[in-house]
């Protein structure tokens, strides 16, 4: 982090820390997940900003 500051002043690791915080929160509430695939999918939904498209009739 310190060396990156000198390479590119004015940049922040805030967005990365925000995603890490959301994943930590999800991990705390994911104790009921029995399948790693489901946890990964939920992580992508929460932190990745992925929003599946709904069928036009479902909107």
C-alpha cells in the first residue's frame, strides 16, 4: 500500500476495502451455506454488482 501510494499518488484502496467488507459480512451470514459453489455465487451477487436479467414478463 505504501509503495503503491508513491507510484500513483491520489489513488485509494477504498473500493477494494469496501468489497472486502461486504464479503466479510456475507461470510458471517453464510454459516448456513453447505456448498462452496453457492457461497461463490452469492459473493459475486453481493460484491461483484452482478444483477441477473429478469424475464420481461416478470418485471
